[in-house]
C-alpha cells in the first residue's frame, strides 16, 4: 500500500546504529566472512534462548523450512510423504514439500489462533495416513501445544513448526515457541522480531535430524558434523582420508549464511527478550483498543509477540475503506500475511482451489497494523482511533 508519506511504518529495522558501528569495527579487522566461529556462537545463543539442544543457521526462514523438510526425509524420519499443510502461513511453509515430491493436504485455519485447525487435522488423519504435519505459529500467537502433541502421539506424524514470524513468543508454562515441533524454523528477515538482514534458523532436539542438516546445509559433505559422527561415516563409507573434506555423503544443498550475518545475530540474541516484551506490550495495547470492534487472534494466557498486529475488518469493503484511510494518514499497512494460500496460483495450478472458510475470511478481511519495539502506547491509541473512525461498510 503506497502512501504519500509514512508516519508509522509497519516495521522498523532492528539493526541499530550501535550494531552497524560494531559491524564496521569488526569488518576493519579483516575477519573471516564466510560461515565460521561466529555462526557457531549465534547458533549456541539461539538454541539456549529457545531451549533446544541444537540450532542451525541458514540464509532465510524459507531455507530453514526447506532444510528441515529435506533433512527429515533424508534421515528417514517420515513414515510416508503425505503432509498436512496450513491454509494460513507463507508460500515457503508449503513449497519445500511440493519441491520434494510430497503429497500435500491443505487444512483450514482455526477461528481463534488462525493456526492449523486441529479438528480438521484430526479428520484428515482419520482419512489419510499422514506422515508429517507443518503448522505455523501465526503472527506470534502461540498455537495449541498440548492438543497438537496429543494428535501427534495418536497418529504418529513428524511435526514441523514454522515459527518464522513468532520469535520470542511463549506459552503460559514458559515453553518458547519453536520448542513444540520435532523441528522448528525461524526467520531473521527485516521486519521480523529480530533481523540479520536475511537469515533463518532450525531448532531441534533430534540428533539424527541435526546431523543430517549439518550435511544437507553444505553440499552434502560431512565436515560440519561432530567429530565422532564424522569418523563413523568415514569408516562406514570406507572413505580414504586423503579425499577429505570433499567427500559427499548425501546429495546436498547450499543454504548457509555467513559470519557477517552471524555477527549481527549474536547481538540480536542479546536484545531478544527486550524486543519480545515491547512487541508483546504493543500487541496488548492494540487488543485493548480494538476489542469488541474488530476480530483478531485469541491467545488465552499465552504470550503473543507479533511482527504486526493482524486484524479483520467487518467486510472486504470495510477493509478497503480502512486501508485507504490509513494510507492517507501515513500509517503503513498491508493485507494479512498471504491470506488464504489455497487460492494463490502456486497452489491452485497444482491442486485446485482450497476454500477454507476461516482462511477465506482472513483473505478477504485481514489487514496489518504496525508493531515494533519503539512504538508507544500513545501512538497505538492514535492508530486505533483512526481505524475505528472508518465507517463500517458491510
Ligand atoms: C510463516 C512464515 N514462514 C516462512 C517465512 C519465510 O521467511 P524468509 O522471508 O526469511 O524466507 C515467512 C516470512 O515472512 C513467514 O511469515
């Protein structure tokens, strides 16, 4: 949505002047720029923050989704290639499964969290032997953890968690979002809760998956593996050590990031809790202002940490009027994520249109309001006043 001027952007850069100055000083020392020790430091810090054994840094959230899907397949984690995918999320939540020849089944969104609808998911599991499920932690609102894990136990699928837009969100019991699935992805793209310019991470406690990701991320070679695992593979493969490190154990990819991004990432981890708290407070301020006037996600006693505050107008026409008013006033806005992925050409061309009831509502009525740590309650009140001033068109 283009505006004459922007008073309130949807997102602000989380890399500040201090980060840039520190980066410049570091660059002047002529450090190694490709993946190196800083990547390991960032991964260790992020794994600790989320509370998992491992974190694997890669070059985007989309690459993180690709990496975990491919590694799970290569590591023999999936009983078959039937995967349940959500209608509300991002194209690259689903794309890796299409690219690797899975059979995706789309599931509508939950009317409260907008995450994958668990009643519909269970109905699908009763009809099809589903080998994997990917669910999205939509816009930093934690999705039903216990119920999902119960379904996993009952139907034995591998669980992927796309937390790309939910960094720092937390369950009431203190579990961080990104610790629910067998593997979880994060994005560090501009505008997300934290940024390394571009960047992504996969968190997991699964040793086999981690080992496979170490190889899949870098061409399929073994040299990023822990030494004992590497030695084991070398022995198993009868590899002459003279050929090291250029022995390829699997047909790999190159999804690595660099130590330049990791330098920024190490600094971002240090402000992660502060950024999450500020975004959470802003989220609550929006909810207080808009409650009863607009539909938006529900989170119970959990801690939502949003990129933007997602909201549903009363009708498509009402949304159009709101967007026009916001743009005119210099408040940046956009439609709600991708709306219903099941009506986008990438999906329709392969499988036909998916008309999920809730996903369609989000598609037709959803819009975003700004959220970033520096936004004040007063500014949020002003934005909400503007939104509420738009006459309802049904
Ligand atoms: C739910 C979700 N998954 C994946 C991605 C992709 O992340 P990236 O832009 O880092 O590739 C996004 C991006 O916004 C997202 O919202």
